[in-house]
């Protein structure tokens, strides 16, 4: 008994007990994480099976066997399913057609459509595999190269995306392609992919990362909003330095809006009237000054003359396809064009924050 008490009082015993507890917690957490990963994988597998085993898939082979030249009709049906967002049915048709088709040209067309459907449905690895298969036979397919580039971009495989862009650049050296994908768009795409590549390279030293981003920032003004968002997260000081150099601040209201009052360097921005306009509208600056921006002026007047609180609602409008999204993206999610997104600001009633004047 006395020996047990001596062991219990020994500090090494306490350390060993603590280590045992820590190891037990780590093992238990590891087991739980493994079970969660397995559960997620099973869910993805079940979802994937839904895109492979459909009732329609069982009948397509019979249609092909009994109807002469049924492929164009089935392709049209699949395209219709794809347009209405029913990718499950579209994929089922394309996969079965691919199994029964022997004509090389038609087989490539089917694979293109299958890869596009996988891409739109979110099965990016599968779409990449199909696009790679097509490019082995037709390395100069401009359409597939562009899809391959965007697939790699969405997978954050920016090195491969840039490689495919270089292939597109070579294709555009011919007069047949230059009108569709001009030099300016290629350069802008290259700069955009480099920004994404640098921003997502966590092994690159922060200083080197910022220097490279600043080079692109000065070279391509259309990417300033994207780079400023990165600086806001990673280097606030650099963010304020660069945004103070911009004369027309209104296209960047959404970036400035969500700063808290204690995060704003008022001593440094007091000479920039438009930035102060944003914070007049936010209720952080009390002196009245007429604001040319309607939404900001409306909120400023609410703060000064009403008990009702206001906020701003931001949407992002693509002037290429006229689509709208509640989330910022340099590439339009609908038509995939780059550098075509413009900010739309709308004043709304809100109770999200308290008014706090200087």
C-alpha cells in the first residue's frame, strides 16, 4: 500500500497518466474522424451510383438495336435533359451511347457531351478523365482544351490549367481561332490563373507571394478586386495602402463594407472622400457630406435622421450573359467569361450592427 502511495505521489506517474489520457483522446478522435470520412465516402458513392444506374439506361440499348440511326435523337434528348439540369438522365444516355457507338467521330462527340455533363454536375475528376481521353486523340480541340482548363481551375490544379492555356495560345496563333479567343483574353486568363496559383500556394513565402501579386496588380487593373480581397485576408496594411491609391472606390464597396470600426485606420483615410463616404453610410462617421452614390447616401440619411437601421445587399452581375450571383467570382459561374462581373449595391433594412459615431 505504501509503495502504491509513493508511486502515486511520484511526478513521473502523473506525467505518464497525462500521456495516457492524451493518447487515448488522440486515438478516439482519429477513430471518429475515420468513421466520418467513411460515412462521407459512402454518401458520395451512393450519389455517384444514382448517376450510373437509372431506369432509362436499361432501355437505351434496346432503342439503339431496334431503331436505325437512333444516336442523333438520343443525343438531342440527352441535351434537353442537360439544359433543364437533369444531368443524371443526360449522363445515363451519353454513357450508354458511348458503349454502343463504333463510329470514331460520333464517339468523340458523345464523349465531349458526357464530359460537359459531368463537369456541370460537379463530377470534376470524371470530366477531367474524359477530356484527357479526348485530347489524346484530338490535342487541338479548342473546346475541350478550354473545358479541361476550367476543370483544372476548379480542382485548384493551376499548373495544369496554365499548361492547357498555353496550348490554347498556340491554337490562337491561327487566324481561325484568334477572333474567338483574342490575345487580350488569353493574357487576362493567364494573369488570373497566376493570381489563383500564387494565392493558393501556401508553401511560398508571404513576402514573395505579395511581390508577385503586386506585379500582376499593377499590370492588369481588372484583377485588382480579386487581389485586394487576398490582401485584406493576408496583409491588411498592404490592403489599405493599395486601396487608398484608387480614385473611384465605389466598385469596391463590398470589400470595405464589412470592416469593423476598430479595424479602420481613420487617421490614414481622412483625405480619401469616397472611402469616408462608405463609413458615413455605415454610421462610423457623423459629419454629413452629400454622397453621389445613391445607396450610400440613403444609408447616411437613415443614420442621421431616422431610428431605422440600414445595410447594403451585394449581388454580382455578369454583363456578358446578364446572370447574377450573390457571391463574388472573377469568372462568371454561368457563362465562364472572365473579368465581366460588376458589383450591384442595394440598400436594405437591417438590424445587424449598432451605430457608433466618431
